[in-house]
C-alpha cells in the first residue's frame, strides 16, 4: 500500500471513529445533558433541548438527530467552519425526522391599534420582508390597505394592517408574524447534509448558504412562508437540493447571488407568491432524467 493510500485510509477510519450522534427533543430534552441518547435515563443522560446546544456540542462529521414533537423548534441555527463540517463520505448531518423549525412570534394584545372601520394595524420590530401568519400558515395578502377583505393583511408605511372577521378584533384570531431572521445559516462549511425538516416563518430566509459552502445537500426539506426566500445561496457556494418543496415565500422561492451554483433534483418550486427562482448572478441547474435544463441567469 502506498503512503498516500495509507494516509487516506487512516483519515477515513479516524473520521468514522470520531463521529457521534447528538439527540434533540424540544419537549423532554435538557441542555445540561450531552445528548448522547434519545430518551432520558435513570442516570440523567438524555437528549438536549435545543438544536443550538447540539451544534455547540457537535464536532466534525457528527449527526444531530431531532425528535419530531407536536411543538416546533423556535430558534435560529448557524453552522460555521470545520467543526460544523463533515468529511468525504461522512457528512455533518442534521436529521429532521419531519420536525418543524419555526421563526414566527406572537403579537402582543396591546400591540394592535384601531385604524378605521374593521381595520387594525401594528408595527413589527423589523419591517423588511415580513409576513403575517393566521392559524399557523401565511395569511392571505390583500390588494391594498383600503380594500382589505376579512382575514386579509397588507404592509404599508412600516406597519402591518389586518382586517378581522365581522364583529371581532385581531386578538380573537390566531395571529403571529415572521420574527427571527434566518432559520439555518451555513457559512464556510463543507460536506453538510440536512434532511427531512420543515423551515418556515422566518423574517428573511428559511435557509441561507451565505458563503463558501461546498458539498452540501439539502434533502426532503419543506421551506415555506419565509419573508424573503425559502432558500438563498450566495457567494461561491455549491448546494444540491433533492426532493425539496419550496413555496409561499415572500420575494423568491429559491434565490441565488454572485457565483453560487445550485443543482435541483426532483424538487417542486411553487411560484404562487413569488417567482420560483430569482438569480442575481448565480446559476441553477435542474437535473431531471426527463427534462434536464439550466435556468436562465
């Protein structure tokens, strides 16, 4: 065996040996735990409570495994640098198991102000790209503030306007708004895989591959109802999207910048609220056995 091959084998074995699983459960977890097991044991070992803590504990090539509970994970995640990267053949993984990462926040009862007739308004902390949610899904947007119908909303003069149903006030409805900025930020990472996760309700992007992201696969994701885009890829990043559903986002379903490159494999981009793809210098290639094409710049 040559010295080069020998070194490759040693590195590969070391990577496999050092990989660990970190379990997360936002209902029963404890961030004082090490997350080494999925259920709490008599000895006190169990999952951590937040994905953020799991990322802090993780090392290169580890797997973070989320429990799907009846409550969304309400936090922003950042993967950055070698520690949150993987190896060739051993990626750094976030396994969502169908869990929901949600960026919305409630609107205080005393926040709403009556404008006229049946129309009310409030001023969010940050206005750009914001969306209003009704019954845990993006509310229908009206044509203008003056022509709002019941249960519709509109942004104007740095406020969000809403018209409740007749003989009711906004507090009688289940209303939230996009609050946290970005669901998952990727920065200078490589060999990352994120699977089976819904990312919704973030003020800017569901997922933002910010810079120098390589060998990264986003698989089975649902990215919906985010203020700017479901997924944004910029800089010199290279990302593969596999079997993702992206729709109902504010200004783009998929957004690229600079010299970013995105490959789509069996994805569904629904241009219902904004264009399917907005390119500002990036390139998107759709790999489909029946209809391969490259989206225009």
